[in-house]
């Protein structure tokens, strides 16, 4: 593998922690200030060299495809009025980028969502981006970092981050033994262990570059007790050969926008950096 051009965006989750906002809108359409989470993720992917975007969607929620569709009538109206900055804001996707939408049918877990991309991805390594993990780049593009790591190792690479003890049981947790660099071979991986059973505090976060071998493994992965097919369980099967799966620690700051506190932290941090409103936001926070 010398390059990776396809990215899968699983956006078919139920988003129960954000109901009722997520009743008719996917969680990935929640905005940080004025841009939906999914658009940040797509921009990250395109900057990393991705040219085909594959969205795995919930059949009842169409706003993501609407968001990336052009709006020619409104664009023309703004153009005629000389409001070029608004025309630019409507251009949510460059024209040379291919986008595809695959309905998940039922929300049967992240592994099941990724499996839906099998036919479109084919026999290539591909990237998986969970847009609800919002990663502030701080000069480093998370997806690019993983793609570079996968090319250098010629293997699958997943991103990990140290998580606090009280959140270990909410993550896939990896064992990398003694870390030797930013990219380390994974020895074992387990989905949502209790703190006592966890091999470390390194939690898997929402960026992956995967070998197409994962599809066959996902097809043979049993559902868990909750009826979901877990990506972590298929990743564990990749470990039957050494140096098949690596963990990379990323440089950007991550916010878990799948839950209320993480989403608010991302919004506040972004507001404090937004030139248009940061002074007023600081003033507001000071006076609370
Ligand atoms: P989460 O574990 O956050 O689940 O999914 P969720 O359903 O979105 O949210 P809660 O837990 O009910 O609040 C992680 C990622 O996997 C996608 C989600 O959209 C999110 O990007 N996902 C999850 C799917 O695409 N399909 C699924 O069946 C499950």
C-alpha cells in the first residue's frame, strides 16, 4: 500500500445520549459553533488525501446527504447580492470528491456499520473516521498521521489515548507492553473491560486505518450481549499474526462529542478561539 484514498464515516448510531436532538438528526450534524461535526471530519479526511467519502447512514436520517449537496438557487441568490462569503459557506464539499451513502438498515453496532462499506472499499486499506470524536488539529492532521503510520508499517493502525480510570469501561482498551515510540505493535485488545481486567489505560479513539482483511473478520464476528457487532472484537482477531495491528498516539486535542460534557467542552474551547466572538465569550464566562 502506498496511498489511502477511501474513508468510511459511520453515522448510523442512535445517539441516545443526545435525545431528543438526535431523534431526526444524526449526532454528527450537531454543530461546534457554526459547522457540523461531520464537516470537520470530512475536511480532515480531504486534507489527508482522501478522495472517496463513504457515509454509513441511518435510513431515517437524511440531513448528512443534504448537507453535502450543492444548493444552486441559494448560491446564485447570494452571488447576485455580492455575498461571496456566504456562497463560500455553502460550498461544503469540493467538486472533485466522490461521496457515497450506504444505509445501515439497523443500528447493529460500529462493526456492523463498517462492514456495510465492504463492496465499495474492495481490496484496499481504508480510513475510518468517527466524527463524534472531534480532534482539534493543533498543526497535525489525525487521519494523515494514521495514514502515514499505516504506510510505514504496511499494517492496520488505530489511534489510542490515555483515558481516566473511571472511563476505562467505556472504551476498547489495548495492551502495547512497554511503549517504544508513538506507534507500537498491539499485543491485545478488549472491548469495554472493567478497570480490574483492563490491560492498560489506553483507550481506542475514533480514527482508524484498516486492512480490507477486517471485512472477513467482521462477517465472522458474533454479536455481543447487546446485539451489536463490535469493531474491537474483529480487530482482536487481526492479532493472530504479529505486526498486523499497531496503536498510534495522536498529537491533536480530542473531545468526545458523543456525550454532553465533551460536546460542551469542544464548543467552549472553540468559542474561545473564534476571532468573531472570543472576547464576548470570555467576558460572559467571567461574569457567570
Ligand atoms: P456510539 O458508540 O457513540 O453510539 O457510536 P451511538 O449510537 O452513536 O450513541 P449513543 O451511545 O446511543 O449515545 C460510535 C460511532 O459509531 C457510529 C456512530 O454514529 C458513532 O459515529 N455507529 C454506531 C454507527 O454508525 N452504527 C451503529 O450501529 C452504531
